[in-house]
């Protein structure tokens, strides 16, 4: 059995559903998809998949009260590192993400995943990102049961996908390794892919409409003798910022550090763009403190990059996109592209002034950034670490790779001690799910809800397993 834990774009989800169907056809191995929330459930069902799911609000993202069972004290009984599991979510700085509440969610999730895994016995787990609380729980449960995990994440271009056995972003296996391709076919493929990317307005996130060139230049006060420096901001609550940003706890901090430096250069136009998903933004009030700083939230990244002198970023994907335009990049955090040797990496705060000064003095990289960035992607593709999901044979390649892992994996055996504990915890699991539903509904509908729960994919699947186990062993 293959278990997918997904939270991605519709295109990537559809691709992985197609991969699972190919594996089932070729290897006679079924797949189970976990979907959290009604939207994810509906999307997967539109792909002819019946996912295991719990509707929103789920116990990992919303402030709901769990049953009387003391989850926090129970966390000491479990052989899981609860502190590690909740660490990233604790740093999101969200009011209801206090340690006790997060520990409750972690223990609840451990119960859920242990029950699910004991029920379906997956030999391989394909997991999105792997760093949010619910994914860290699944990683921990898989680790205890020696189940291999393959991590997936958005690739550097739209409709591309990273696949890695170690992790994603700066946690990937290829970090700090110089990777390129010697295959002419791979290099040609990614050269064509990049050429197409450079001509359209698609980026990792949706972009505003494009301006006519003269209107754009007027809007940002651009003339050929001036130099554009671009700072793309990020989502501070993203795992990329929380885990791989040793110098700055927010991109606003990065802005506050570098904006005064660029104000020393009268030839510079310092452009700043908020991430469209960010809730904490740099405002016009912030940029107005500096005469040469302009906020460009209504301008597409793809229109700015071709005229940039250089880009400064923490570890945004826009940093890699900049390389594809041949633009030098100053990188303050850790990223998947740091091992490419193409960026200027800031190792300490005191280095920033010196690095900016050298770039402004004309000390620019001599290598062809665009060609080397393309070869970097081609090298990852050759190693099966990056996939172009629009390419015709992509489904077959990924299905073949996952099938090989399935064939090598052993059938899992749930230890008797774990089975005993899981049997006790299932009672609380059912109570939790019932309580979640009932809390969300009026008393008038309670009689209608409870019968639906027992036909629910999670409860139904797990209950059938345990009924069989109890009849056999007790």
C-alpha cells in the first residue's frame, strides 16, 4: 500500500493521482490519500479518488477544545519527540499556538496516524513538505515503524516538482552539492522549458497584469543610467523562513537592514514586493522613509527581473528565478539552490555592507548564470530529484521510481506494545472526532451527524480493522 499526504496545487495533486493509478496498474499496489478539509476532499474526489479525510476545522490548524483526556501529560508516555514535532508551529507566533495546545494536537495526530497506518499498512509514504506539525507527526510515526518517506515540494518553475528522500528546501539531499548535467538531451529540455518560462507571466505564485514598458518605467522612475535592486519578500510563517533563516526572523527585518544601505546609492531604485500570501506586509509608510524605495505589489515579478542590476533575498524561490534571467543574487538564508555556486551567500550580518558595496562597484559574477541554472535543474532531473510534470513521460518516470522503492520495502509489522497502546487510544480518537463534529453543529443536527460519522472514511476504515483485530485476539 502507498500512502499520500498531500497539500499542493491542483496540477501537482492531479499528477500524483495519475502516478498512483499507474503504480496500481503496473504493480497491483493500491494507494490511500489523506486530505484535510472539504476543499482538498472535493478536489481529490474530482480526480476520481476517495480520500481519507477530516473536515475543517481540523485539530492541527484551528482553535478547538479537545476532550477531557489530558493529552499534554500523555505526551510523556509516548516514544516521540513532541518538542521537535511542535517546534516549527510554535514559531508561527499565532495566539492559539501555545505549547500545551500544540502538544495536544501532536498527540491527537499520533493517535490518528498510528490507527491509520495499522489499518492500511503502507510500505511507502509520499509526503508534502514534511515540516508542518501534522507532517512531522506522520514522519515520526513512519520512522518508528521503519516506513520509508519520500518528500515532495513545489519545484523552481510552475508545474515542476521536487522529490527527495531527505527533505525539501534547504533540507534536501543535494544541498551544498554542485550539480549539473552532462546529458545534451536533459540540457536541451530545460533550456526549452526556461525559454518558455521567460516569455510568459507565470511564476510560482499568480502575478498582476503586465504594464506597457513606458508606463512601467514611468511608474518606477526608471532610466537606463539607474540601477534597479529588487527585494522579494516572503511569508514569515512559512517553514522556509522559520527553519532556514539564521540571520533574520522576518523579511521585514531584512528590509529594515538593507534599505538604509541602498539609500546611500543615488543611482539605485530599490524595489520591494510583498508576497501575495503574506499577512505581515511592508507598507508605503515603511518605504517612504527612503527616497529611492518603491513598493511594487501591483507589478509582476517577471517584468522587474529583466531590468534588475541584482536581487537580494532571504531564500525566496524568486532568487532562483532571478538566476534564470541572468541576474546576480545576494542570498541571506539557506535555500535549495545554495549549492549551485551561483549566488552570493551572506554568512553574517556584518558582511552585508561589503557584499552590496562590491556589487555596486561592478564586481559581478563572470559566469553565465542562466545557462548554469538551467544545467542545475537538468542535473536534478537526471538524478530523479526534480520532475517536469508537463513532460509526457513524467508519470511513468515517477511511478517507476516509487515502484522500485515499494518493491524494496518490507511489509511493516506493528509491535505488540504499540498495538496495545493504540487499542486504548482509539477510544479517545473516536471521542475526539465525535466532539469535533458536534461542537461545529447545532443541537438540532446532532442526531443527523453521529450516524454519518460511523460511515466516515476514517472511522469506518479504522473501526473495521480493530473489530477484526479484537475478534481475532481477544
